[in-house]
């Protein structure tokens, strides 16, 4: 019985119309929770303190995040540094290349949906003994043979195994896309955090140097009092010890500052010795007044790491279909058309035409349980991916909740530190005046100095912490990548 080409084509179309085996992926539903903190625990705004960077911040539900969220700090130097980092970061270059690779793999795999066509041409000249054909004599026969053919092979994706493999590779490409977004967010947040750390260290160094100058002045006063008989040598030694203790804190701070500058150099793709970025100071930064609090149902779509694990779950689900299809028959159509002739001119004559057409079906019967266990492994991998996705969502919500609580605590701490610093400064000034007038002991002066030094440094750290945790909130909420217009146009491949 023979089949016409139209019949074979119709059979192929019917098989291709079948459904792909394995589960169809559905993105997990967003958590049903109503917020990031229990009701009533997030006030409408934070506390305020009467100093730069002490402004109250409002929590605004549903407020969108700009794609370039770092511009809210209103620092041209910071904006320029981040643009430099985005243009020269090796980490971003690697992530963009990985995305291009994944997209090319998808495009390559799509090619398996189409027939494989190849052309072959062979020319040979042979000398054959006549005895090989049972002819008498010892003569030889010389002849030429030219062969040309077009070969076609097509494996029908009857059960969707190829389509599931393409789906898995598309999920891998989606994973790489959000890995790129995660790298972008991590880089920008790291630059902001390092710039704030630099500003904090500069402020701590400046405060420490101011304290050391004040202590040096007090030492000079004490030495004059010793000369005048109003103080003892012990007072001088105590003041010298306090001064040297203060000066001893400066080298570690300067070392940390240099290391932070080196870190910024790495972020912008520069060698430490070649880095010449702007210097950052706390007074040059502005605290964003309105803080976004995303809607939880949208939040899982905005966090790059959550989207990464969703893509991994999609990939694992598609692999179940691949493993299932491997258990079923593989249907293949092959054909060839060409010619064989002694001379090239005769190769295309009707008498020289050769062709073949074949169809085959291969059904695995026994592989020692290999295919069955591979499918079970794929199911287990999908279950693990689902659990990892849930863990990532929980961690994401924890990050936002932790940061919201931290921002409230930062504002309260800054207000308290500002009050403590003012009180310590007033106490020190009063105690020094009393000491000059003979109404206070030198021990009281030393105690007041130490209290003020601690309060001044703590105030600087509290100011910096508000900026750092504000940046952490934008990072925890996803960084606004969905509002960017520059998302990797050069990182995608055209199928």
C-alpha cells in the first residue's frame, strides 16, 4: 500500500495538532496577605528631628517607584557615578551576555520544529578487477560515478516534547532577563550604599577632628592652669590620654574611607589607583519625603529575584513534559531525491534519478527504568523549584517588613541622638565654664567630653543610617525596573 505526499502531510498536521504532554505552567498566585506589617503598626509618617536629614518621611501605599530611584536623593554626583557604573560594570556585561546566550538557545531550539534538509554531492573514479565480477581474464575496468542528492529528515513533535524543550529554554531566558535586572538593582543599590558610607565616614572623621581640636584646647588650658597652680599634673596626663584616644580613632576611619572608595572604584569598573570619583558628604544628600509601600499583589511581580524563581519553576515544569514525551513513540519521516550517473551531464537524466521515502516509529520498550526515573526526577525538581519560589517570596516580604520597621526606628533614633548630642554639647560647655571658674572638678570635664564625643559620632551614624535604609527600601521593593526604558534592547535575540 502506498501513500501520496498529500496523505503524509495530512497525517503530520494531525499529529502536530495534538496537545503537548506534561503540566501547563501557571504562575503562582500572589500571597493573600494585606500588607507587610500587621495592621496599625505602620504610622503614616516617621518622626522628625531638627537637623538636615531629619525630615519626616511619609509612607504612601501604592506609590510607584521611578526607574532611576536614586535621583530622589538629589545628588548630581551620585547620579553621575551610577551612570558610570552602569556603563562599565563587568557584572552587568556578564549578565547581558548570559541573556543573549539564552535567547540564542531558544532560537536554535525552535529550528528543531522544522525539517532538516541537507544536500550531498560525491564524485569518484574507481578501478575494479574484472575477476571481481566473475569474468575471465586479468583485465580491469575503469569507471566514474557522480552522485547528488537532497536529503530531508523530519521528526514529528507528536507529543510536544520539542515544544516543551523550547518552553523550558524560554523560561531559562526569562530567568536570565530577571537575573540581569537583579544585577542592575544590586549594582545601583550598592553604589548608593557605598556613597552613603563614604559620606558617613567623612562626617565621622570631621566630627572626630573637631572633638580632637576642642580637646587640644582643653589640654592647653589645663597646662596653663598647672603653671598657675590651679591644676595638677595628673589633670594634664588625663587630658592627654583622652586626646590621644580620640586621635587613635582617626586612622581606622581613614582606612575605612579608602576601602570604601576602592569599593566604588570596583563598582564603576575602575582600578583603585585610577579612580577619581566625586567625594560624598551627608549634607549634599536629600532624604526622599515620600516612601513607597507597594501593593502585595503587585510586589511579587516587581521583585527580580521572585521573578527569577518563577522562571525556574516554569522551566522545571516544562522539563516534566520533556521527560514524559521521551516515554512515548518518536515518529520520523525521511526522504531523499537525487541522481547517480557515470558522467555529470547524465546525472539529472530521468534514467539516473534515485529517490527514497521512509517513515519510522520508535517506541522505547526497556531501558532499565531510566526514562521512568528521569520523569520522576523532573517531577521532584519541579517540587523543589516550587518550594524555593515560596521561600523567595517569604524572604522578599521579610526584607520589606524589616526595612519599614528599620525606617521607623531610624527616625526615632535620630531624634533621640539629636537631643542627646545637644544635651551633651550643652553639658560640656557648662562643665568647662564651671571648671574655669573653679566650680567643677576635672573628672567632670573628662566625663562630659567623653559623653559628647560618643553623642556626636552616634548622631552622624544615625543620619547616615536613615539614608542607607531608605535606599534599602527601594531595593527591597524591586527598584522600579518596570519603569525603565533602557531594558536590554541589545541583550535580546530575534528568533
